C-alpha cells in the first residue's frame, strides 16, 4: 500500500474485501493488500491511523470478517459489516459487473459513501459465543436429520450400526451444546432476564429465545419496521406505474425467520392475541400462509416492544 504524505481532511470510506489468506483494501482511490492474520491486522490498524475514516465497510463472509473487524474496532476504527446481497445489487446498479478482489474492495467503499453507511457496534465476546453455539446447534440438527434419513433407507446391519452410532454421538453433542448455551445465559444477569421476558410470551420457547438473543441483538433497540426488515418479515412493494404487485417478504436473517415461523405456529394455537389476529385475517379472506407471515411480524413487534420496555407478557383480559 503506498504511503500517504499528507492527511486528507475529507472523511474517507474504506472498503475491505476479505478472503481466507488476504485483505484487499481500497482507501482514498488506492488499493493495497494485507495478510489476513494477526500480523496483517496490526499493520492494517497502524496504516489506517493516518486517515480521517468515516467508516470501514466489509461484507459478512461466513465468519472470516470477525477477526479483522474486532481488531479494527478495538483500535477505535468505525466498522460496518453489510449483507453481500446489498453490495451486489449496488454493483449492478452502477455497472460494476467485473469481479476481482480489488474491484470488490472499491465497490464496498463506494457503497458505504453512497448509502452514508454508519458504523455498527460489534457483538461482544459473550454474544459471539452464544451465536456460535446457536449456529452449531442448527448444524447438528441438520446432520441428525440426514443420518436419520439414511437409516430409513439402509437394510445392511453393519451400515445401520454405523449410522446409529453417529446418531447417538450427535444426540450427545446436541445435549452438550444446549447445556453450554444454558450456562452462558445463566451466567449473564442481563441475558437471563431477557430470556425470562421472551419466554413469558406464549409461543416462545428456549430455542426461539436463544436464537433471538444471539442473532437479533437489535431487538428492543430499533423500531418495528427496522426489526421486521432485519428478520425478513417486512412486506415489500412490487409496484410499477399503475400496476400493483403483490407484497412479498424476502431477505433478512434466515435463522431468525425460521424460529419466528415455528414460534408463530405455536402462538396461533396458544397465544390468545396472535390467535385472534390470525383468525381475523383468515376470515377476511387472506390465505393461511399470508396470515401466518403476518402473525410472525405481529409476534416480532410484540417482542420488540417488550424488550425495549423491559416488560413481561400480560395476557389480554378476555383471553381466559
């Protein structure tokens, strides 16, 4: 990376494209590379100290971004981690169809400047541990489902014994990961109180509460429209001219949307407020699938308000 002799006074948006081995950095119309390891992170931190940075933009890359984001944040550099889909859509809109690490870094910087992106507060170490445990639990459940499917299609005793052994191991790991995440929550008074608050709502069980805490930390800190967008349950317009398209939901955090779906399925049966809401939509001619998604959104807005106000669930007076 070329050295800068003078400090520019204009706030700079920095783009960092992250791969397993290296970091491609675009800053002030220049491109440079650093190794994606502790030594490279230290060099990057020291280099960026000479610039008046508005925000450093990087994509969520399945965890590769975490170490460098933490290093930058600990050095008081403003960091924003964005959804890759938003950046791809922006690149198409400005005609940047070619794709190299250098171009990707530049597009990230341009995206940050064009959208006036703001820095984010990164998850704490405890938050990252809980998120990793919740993600690992999903992985184990996926593997369990795959092994059980194989067991149903195999007759050979030796193969069945092998599959059953793997299933037993996965069950033990599932129990262990649940115990570990429960311990993590018990040891944090703030999280413990939030879990109790969330689970006071009919339809929200332990898995839903853990997932919401781990993967939707914005709960209670943003408005209802923003939280619905983050979870992918906000209805989006598809209109053009006089044509009015159907409102659809897409994007957001799929893991959060999945637990909200299961929670809404339970709430439609056992939560009087959600049940009345769902039944009214169906009676008014809405398809059941649409009514269920609306119930997911309704449930989420209730949870958002409860966490914001620190208030436990109170059943409607006429629900008895």
